[in-house]
C-alpha cells in the first residue's frame, strides 16, 4: 500500500511540474514568435530586444523546475507508477520536445531576419537599453533550450 501511495505521489509530482514546464515552453515559443513578427514587420530592434527579459525569466524558471525534478527523475524508473501516469508524462514530454523544436526553428528564423537587416540591426541592439544588459545572442538561448530538454 505504501509503495502504491509513493508511486502515485511521484507520478503527480512529475506530471504537475512537467505540466508547468510545458506551459513555460509554450509561452517562450509565443514570445519568440512575437519577436519574429516584430522583425518581419521591420519594427525597431529595441522592441525585439525588450522581450529578452521575459525569455530570460522563463528560461530561469524552467531551469529551477528541472533542478526540482532531478530527485524525482532518479526514482521514476524504479517505481511502477502505472500505464496511465506514464502515458500522461510521455504526452507532456512529447509536447515539451515539440515546443523546443518549434522554438529552435523560430529562433533560427529570427536570427536570419536579424542577419538580413545587417549592421543596422546590430546598432539597434546595442542602442536598446534592455539589449545591452540582458539580450543574449541567439546561440546561447538555443544552448539553454537544449540543456533543459528532457
């Protein structure tokens, strides 16, 4: 009985945290798409850069969740949590991986837009007050996404 209770608690802890993480990845994708829209509409690069703090906040939160999940992940495979819980978790993980792929694709498109705008975009990013303090180049963002992938 105690083992079943432990399995149920473990499953709910993992599912709850991964559900939250999935929401954060979805929001990160929406922000990246918003940035892409700004770039495609030839908006001021400062508006693009102003969204970096939100992306940074989401990535930090995802990192915290991943650290919280470490002890649960270690126990997950040793405990029989049941087919239904495994299926729910698999669905969440598939959704997270799909969101990461979509984010990577969007960030690549955003980078291409920035590159096509050339020196003017680089000057705009340097002038943007937020960009100087927060805006990471696209490659570290992608590395962060891959590091947090399950």
